[in-house]
C-alpha cells in the first residue's frame, strides 16, 4: 500500500491532503451514503473518498456508518449482530445496492483517488476490526489513511502496522474545560497520529493550531456551507465535505 516501507509517511500525507474528500462518498440525488454509486461519483469528480467501517459479527470490515441498520435499510438491529453474509444481501434503501464490505470497495476504488477509512469501534476492544482493515489493505496501492475517534485504533496501528498512515478524529463539542483538554491530550498521546481530522464547528481551535504549528496536517469535517469552507481555508489543510462542488 502507499504507506509501505518504500513510501515515506510524509509523501503519503502529501498525497492525502492534495484534494478534498467526499464525506461517505458524493451522496445525494438518489445516491445513498457509503454506497458504490456515491464512491463512483466522487471518483468521477476527482475527489478523495472518506468512508466508515465497523465489524460484522464475523469481525469483517463492513462499510456502513450507523451502528444500527434502521436508518438506511429496511432491516433492524445492530450491524455487529449480523454475519457478513447476511449484511451483504441487505438493500441500501431503494437503490438496488446492498451493504458492501471493505475489500469490495477497495477493489472498486482501485487506487484512483485517495481514501480515508474511519474505523468505528464503541469500546477499547479494537484489535479484531483493526486486523480486518489491515488484511483488506494488504497489497492495496492507493493513498490511504486510517483514522478513528477511538485513540485505541491509532495505538493499535502504531504498534502493529506503523507504516500505515493514521489519523485521530476529534471533536471538542461538549468537551470544554480542563477535562476536555486532558482527554484530547491523552488521545493524541495514545493514538500517535500522523494527522488530525477536526470538527469544523471547533475551528479555530488551539488544539488544532498547535498540531499544525508542529507540522501535523489538519483535516476538517463535515464541511457543508460556504462559511465552513471559508473557516477551513484559514484553519485546516484539507476538507471532508458534503458540498456539491468545493472550490
């Protein structure tokens, strides 16, 4: 993969921040989030792709944002309670598409655009899903970053796959004061990230500014308005967005 020993992390980072990322693909106009159609639309627009993965009951990396199936499918219950084979036949809305796994989407993207994989884990038990993501990435030649709100994910990759570019996703919403600052500093120490992905609502942020001043790239999510875009231009290095055509 791009962050292999033959490709330094700084080069991988430069490629990752070179273009905007479509948040869960370019969805809308009949395209559902984290779907093949949304990813193909992002590729056609020359944009990077941000997607979410979580573990099936089998431990496979499934491309789906919500922990519950209800919002985007006619099924109910938790993704984690279903086997991979069950999940892959569940329809995404009325699109005719079904829920994909990470291996299928990596094959679809085929290194045509940079990729951010948000690893979604609700607790400290991250190893099973992280191993699944790492297996899926084996041999992948595209620019890719793995990121998570959970600092244990970054810590796992730092220990087991240090040449995979890793990021820490951060929000300061409802996390003000000393406790919030301590939590962010601990997460930074534990995850050992190469980049941050910060909540656009928090910018400008002392935490993000210190990271940038120290040479760490800062991406920001989720950019949805021109005001967000103006803030991102001043306080971040790249956007993760839901705009039709970011400029």
